[in-house]
C-alpha cells in the first residue's frame, strides 16, 4: 500500500481543488475517495483518476469520437469558446477523424487560456483547466509524484519545454 506523507497529502488535496475548479463543492468528497482508493492499493494515478471523475474524462484508445462528443464539445460550449468553422461544422465524426482534430481543439482551448492535462493511468484521462493554474498544478503534481502531463503539442504557446511531465 502506498502511503503519502503530510506534505504529499496536502499537495494531493490542493490538486483536487485546482482540477475541480468548476466544482469546488466536490473537493472534500474527491479527496476522501482518493485516500480510500490509495488505502485499497490502487496506486496514485489510478486512485486519483477514480476519485476525480468529475473533472477527468476517461476514454479508451478507440473512443476519440466519444471524447469529442461527450467532453470536448461540451467543455468548449460551457466555456463559451467559439470554435473555428472547420471544427464547429463537424456533426458526425469517426474515431480517426476525431484523433486528427483533437490537436486543433486543444489549440483553440490554449488560445483561450486553458490547458488540457493528461493523467497516466490504466485509461486515457484528460481534463481542461485554466492556464493560470499551471504552475500550482505542476508543483502539487510533482510533490505527490502524480503522473500528470501537459503534452508537447502546445509548444506554439511559448513553453520553454516540449513536454511537462510531473511524476
């Protein structure tokens, strides 16, 4: 069983607050679930994924089409972001088309001040978070040794690093 020290637990709770930025009322229950999953020996990344279902969208490698329909389109709409025509006009999308357009949607989110974070776990997991929280997320993820990354296709936004990986 993985045991986190006091500093790591505080950082894990901070990550719950940061990643649940739209649902702060769920922080305490998510953090409690996280500790329970750790006690059940799920490992830090899977425990975090399972406890943070309100912010992470989880999908299989062959479900990029569902990622678009169920998560990205809904997230973009809830953030009141206007998509470029080539994305806004998509009504039906295949898995391969969705995978190709994924980077375009991530770039649109980045241009409007949002990062798309990936969590290394048994499933593909991602969440959209304001860029202004990036440094705090990195610090908390490094402290907890959580496998959270900001993929390198965001280079055009001026990052010094091609990939930010926190574990």
